DNA sequence: GCCAGCCTGTTG
DNA sequence: CAACAGGCTGGC
């Protein structure tokens, strides 16, 4: 579900409520949701800072312990002011984990159960695999468009959209922002990367951070059910040019947006403008 | 590289 | 009822 702009919006909304809080309990209501291979304890540790890398949210705790969160498709983090409010727990079948704090609580809800929490020491860690192999962040400086072009050009056979979705090449884009970036760059998502000029790849690389900044400014994209850590929807859905707009007019030429499958994902584009 | 699989809900 | 969903992994 959430991509970089949504995770960043969640981070910014939660930070003022979480930083400085002491953890009273970390409960997992389904066994697989929390991975804690070293048997660390979160209890008694304070939350010192929140950061983000790609689509991972990190809660930095005392004693160099981190709680990593990946929301995958349907995960939500929700802050509640009342630490004692367990009234919804019994009635909420999608509550998978809860962090009870000295003031308030953080609930992890996830319909499809793909999301994960990881309690791990800082520094070198063998997993999660996706985190270990994360490429440079698509938004946070230093962002190097030239270096991204070089990484893209290393895979001439691969379709450009497939590469934008690879988190080891660039961390943060998902299906929505990959389609939107390719629309802005006027590139067909199915183009093999090797057929695209260096100049064009550079143009694509350069427009990604401003696209994400715009989305963050709108609180991300609520296409279906995304809400941020305080329950607010994202307004960037009003700015989407192609994602979810199949059959509607292209904002640039007015011809209908088409939907196909590229890299195994639903892909929205304008056949006329994107080549 | 591709694709099934992980889950459950919603949509056509 | 089948297809699809904002992600990622592992097996071929």
C-alpha cells in the first residue's frame, strides 16, 4: 500500500507524539508479525527518533535498538492518545500489534498480514533482506541522478518500470509513483532500458525527488484506504495523471489513459505521450 | 527475468 | 465467481 511519500507522511505525523515516549509493552497478536531473532525487549526503552529509508520506517530506541516497520500492502500505524483504550481491540480483527507507551499507544493494523515489525540492533544486521539490500533513497539527500542513471543503464534488457520498482536500485517508489514518474518523463513503461537515451534517463532521474516532494506536500496518495498515523487521508490522488485513470483523458493530450500489465503490475500510461 | 505465493477484502 | 489490490520473496 504505502510508498515513500506515504511512509514519510506517517513519520512526520507520528514523530511529535512518539519521540521521548517510554515503551511499556510491545504485544504481537499474530506470531509472524514481529520478528525478533535476538529476543530483544522493547519494554522500558524510550523512543529517541524516527527515520525512514525507502518504505521502511525506523523507530530508534535506547541502547542502539531499532524497531523497523514495513507496511507492505495494507499495513497501518495509528497513534491513539489513550494508552488504556483497549475497547476496540476485541472488536478489531485486523489489530496485529500494539506498542503501549507512557503516554498513548501505537497500533499496527493490517488486513492482509504482509506487514512486519523487526526488533533489531543498530548497525550490521543480516536481515530483513530487503532492508539490507536497499538502494539509495529516492527522496532524501544526497540524491545523485547521475548515479541512478548508471544503475539503470546496467540493465539494458529490463523494462524501465521494472527497474523503478526494484528497491535495490532506488528505494521508495512503488506502483503509483513509478507510473507517475514515467508519465512526467514521457516514457513508455515497457521500454527496455537500453533503448532509452542517457539524456532521457537523466531527465527521469531528476524529476523523481520533486514528484515525491509534491506528493509528501499533499500528505501522500489515498487511492483506496491509506491513512496516515493520525487517520488523515492523502490528497495527492487529485494530482495523479495516470494511476487509476484508465479511460479518462490524458492531462497532456486528452486521449484516453490505457491500462496494461508491465513487470506483473497494473500499469497506467498514455500511449500517445509516452514513448 | 518471471511468476506463484503470501493473505483478505473489494470490485466487476 | 474471478480478477485484482499501493509489496516483496524465493524458486525456477
